[in-house]
């Protein structure tokens, strides 16, 4: 028995180390090679206003798209978790489509809706709301690709809450909305937070859908692409490293903060 | 009074049909039935968690059939407690009072009363995951009681607990009932709990009520084989009955005939409760009209009693106290005498 367990642990460890090394080497090599080749360029890039601006646009647009996903996606996730209705399977599949389709395809689809002659873009253009080459265009592109990450996470969170808890709250005098606010949402908070983090992260990393609808203002991935195309690896690598370091820092902080919610762990 | 008239609901996996019940104010009413009978669904429809497809629920002359749960003066306690895990015991208890907008003074007063009744002062600041089963159940009962409901619905409140804790909670339930005179509808699959707690019981099977009545009457006079089986009348036999001078001569087998106090005739099922049969090593001199002899073929121990299977030509199950068993020093293979009254034989 002891021998069997050890073999399994050893095998699992080997596979785990291989995958960790794959990630470490890919990310680490980028960072280390920049430090070795030209640490000064890295330092200069960290204070480059166009780089800082592009990072800010990436982070803030993704924040806005996550906020929209939260507002509209939370009710949908709740329905998917709790209700059975005609077309439910179709809607679940539809939500997963942005994960599967190439993001350039997503970009083309978004232009046809939000572009100058688009279904939604055209009437909104007339009242001064523009998507093409504008911040709102970045937001809709990021929203499109990040929706599955938010909704699927949050739906699982709601599914993990026993409906009888909600039933009890209703018998104790709470309305449907009050039950959702005081029982369901607090108990699903970690999944809502995790879904929001994943949605935000996915939005920041988006390139293909954004570049087709909004080249300017530039998000960080588009800036990296432009610098690479115009000046090569030497010009684009420092920006990539800065983006990685900032992302890692923010992720570590968010994961640390979300650990505090273990107080609300379910029975 | 709670009146349920022709209540039906189809929830896919579970359904119930044409439920009719009346529960007087201040009564302890038990709904007894096997797992899957629809007992929990019935409670949930009464509480308003699910809507009925048809029928009526009238509570104290008010039709509450279409009212949402929050507008029904009914509290419900689930088998698995369902304490809100992100709230302390105290916050759990106060939850409903907060939702209903009671004043702080009233909240404190009611909470204090419930906490004292259930003796849970020491656990108020703890979270549910740190509590034992008994503590969770007491906290859940307190949460329901503070609402001062007209009806308190209990869904298998002790079945998830170990036996000693079950006994404590049953005592708590009796105490709650005595001190608050609240109307309780308690659902269980345990006939022992039903007998101990229920003034009136209903037997439920596959979404239908099969029999309702006083506990002792239902247990002694089941109206069907299913009810007889479920209430523990383990001796159920196909028989033929013939009336003779006010009693029924019941033929169980060619050579075995017993007497019953019944006016049923023809093909019947004869039920005799195991605890109604007296046992002796020598012929019994008693008022029991029915005397049989047989051999003990099996002895099994129950929690508080011993159960004997006796072959008298038909197999009879007999329940005696452990003391009687020890005093008589009964063994498998031993020949014994059995006696039971005509009133102990119930014909369906």
C-alpha cells in the first residue's frame, strides 16, 4: 500500500513539475532575458507615458466590462443555476461560444454590430456614442470574450448553494430579492469574486477582438504588437515584461484578498 | 385551524394528489410515511415554497393558497437544519425578525425567550459549522420559534441525529409544545417518533394521504395493508371471516381459526400487532380469546424490546420486553403458548 501511494505521488509530481516548468520557463525567460540584455530599457519602459497609458486603458476597460458582466451576468447565472426553461441548453452553449471562436472572428462580428453601419453602432453614433476606435469599442470586445468566464464561475457558485437555504429565508419573511441579497449573494461571494477576477484578467489579455474594432486608443497588447511590428523584439519585450509583472502583482493581491472570504465557507 | 382541501401539486420528481387534512390549533400532528412519499413536498407547499396546482390551504379562516411564503404565518425547519452558514447563531435567530422589520427591542425580547427555552445561550456567537448536530437543531428551532408562527412545520427534525441526541431533541419538542401550545406539523418516517409525539397522525404514500386519525386508532385499526405494514402491524394474513353472535370467526389457515371483534365478513386481511400477543411457557389463563401454541424459530433484539418469530402453523411476530425475555429464558426451538384478545385482531 505504501509503495503504491509513493509511485502515484512520484508520477503526479513529475507531471506537475513539467507543467510548472513550462510556465516558468516561458514567463521567466522573457523577464530574465530582458533583465540580462537591457535592464535599463525595462526601467525606462516602466515610466514611458504611452506604455502606462495603454496599461491603464487595458485595466480600466476590462474593469468596466467586468462591471457590466457582473450587472447583467449575475441574474443570468442565477437563472441558469436555479431554473429550467425552454432553450436553456441553447443559452448555455451560446455563452460558451466566445471561448471557442477565433477572436478575430469575434472582432468582425462586433464590427458588424457596433461599427459605423452596425445594428447598434449606427443609431448610437448619431447620439454621439462611438465604438470604432473608441473606449466603448474596447469594452464591448472585452465583454464578449470574458462573459463565459464570469457566468460559468458564478453559476457554479449559485448551484453550490442549497436552494433550501433560500426557501428558509423566504419562510422567515424575506422577499425574493431580499433572499438573493442577504443569503445567495453572500454565500456565492467567492465565486462571484473569482468570476470577476477571471473576467477582468481575460479582458486584459484580449487582442484579436479589440484590434479589429479599436486600434486607437491602444490597449497594452495592441501596443506590444505595434512596437514588435515596427521595431522588433527589443522594443516590444520590455512592455511585455512590464505587463506581466503588473498582472502578477495584481493577481497575487486579489488572491490574497479573496482568501479572507473563507469566513463565509459553506457547511 | 389549518384546513387543506383537495390539494394537488406536480413538481416533476415528486407529486401529491388530493390531499385533505385538518389540523386544529395547538395540535401536534404527525405525517408518517416512507421516504419518497411526498411528505417534505407537502410541507413546502403548505409553507408556500412551491405553488399548488389545485386545491386550497386555509389557515384560521384565511385563504393563504396563493400567498408568498413571507406572508404566511408559518415557520419551517428542514431535516438538515439549513442554518445560514455565513451568520452566527444569534444572527440566524434574528434573521426573520430583521426581515419583518421588528423593532430592536422586540427582536431582543423574542430572541431571549427562544434562547432560554432552548438553552442555547452558550452558542450564540458561534458559526453553524462549529456546532454539533443537536446544537444546530436547537438553533434552527429557535430561529423558527421567534417568528411566533401560527403553524410550525418540522421536516424530520431528529433523523439526522444520533440516538441520544434524538432523545434530547424530542424532549425539547415536547417542552416547546407544552410551553408555547403552538400548532405543529411534524413529518417523519419513524413510527416510534410518531407515536411518542403525535396526537393525530396521517399516513402518506406516493403523494396521497392513506389514513388520518388519532395515533392509537390508526396504529390499532389500519385501513389498508400498506398502512398496517407501515405502522408495524407485522402480522398480516389473508383470511376469511364469518360473523357469529357478534364476533367474527377468522380462518387464517385450514387448521387455524381466531376470533376478532369486527363485523366484516368474507375475504379479509387480519392484522395483529406484535405487542398485543402475550407469551408464556405454560398454557395462558387470560381473557384473551385466541390461544395458540408454537415453536420459537427466531429471536432478534430491538432497541428496547425482543422480537420473537413463532411458528404456530402460521408465523407470528411477537414483541416482549427485554426483562420478560430474560425472566422466561426463552430460546430458539422452545415451544411456547401465545394468547391475544379478539380486540387485538383488526380486519381490513
